[in-house]
């Protein structure tokens, strides 16, 4: 008979190992921008991106394995993801590593979700749970960025890195917008349920 793992409990602790990993990831953002836009040490910037993308998976894995899921971690992890992506998009666009339309498409998705979150908050709801499609999109995008930058840093590799990097970027863009559609559907369902509950209360009153 197999023994099932105990369900993870969410705590209010701040100094957990996963949260420390997320804090370290956040410190990598200004370092990456400095390397990319200052001295333009692209190889070092690639290494920072790879470490940032890898630890995105590590902190979640450690949190589940050590049963140390925290409320701060639930907020900090997606915040670190978004900050890495935003910083990378800004840096890459300024360096012309990616075209402006890719940046615009990804930022438009974030703007749409931000509006949906504001609407949910006005109705007393918190943010919807992170969907695996959105998390997969983030993971693929964080894999695409180092490959695209490597093509810029080491031109001799562009026969491989350019097609692989852009394949990952297109895949991530599709997953990102698919997740946005799912989040909007969740938002619509919550708002319809809220209106239905209000209507029932009005009839009962």
C-alpha cells in the first residue's frame, strides 16, 4: 500500500529556503540589466538569466518537497517572474535583441491581466490561482531569453541559437495568451456568480 504525501500547508513564515531563493532571484535583476546595458558583458548576462530561470523551478520544487509553502512565497515567486521578464524585455528591446512587437505583445497580455485583477479586487476577490499553462509559458520564455542573447553574444552559434530561441519565444507567447484567456474566463465566471448571488439576495430581501 503506497503512502500518500501530506498536503502542503500555507504558512506566514518569511525566512524560508524557497523565499530566500526568490530574494536572490530578485537581486539578479539589476545585475542582469547592468551587465546587458552597461559594459554589455553578454555572456555574463546569459549566465545570470540561466541562473534566474533555473531557480524559478528550484524554489517551487523546494517549497513542495520541504512542505514550506508560504503566503509570501505565493506572491514573491510570480512577482520575481514578472520582474525578470519585464527587465529582460526592456533590456532586449533597447539592445535590439528582440523586436518591439514581441515586447508589445507580452506587455499587452500583462496589461489585460492587470485590468482583470483590478475588476476582481473591486468585487472582493483576490487574484486567481496560477495556472500551469501560464507557469509553463513563463518557464519557456525564461528559457528563450538566454538562447536569444547567446545568439547575440556568440554570433558563431546563431545557426542553432536563433531558430531555437525564436521557436521557444513563439511557444511561450502562445502559452502566455492561452493562460490569459483562461484567467479571463475565470474572472468572468466569478463575476457572473457574484451577480447571481446579488440577484438572489435582492429577491430574498
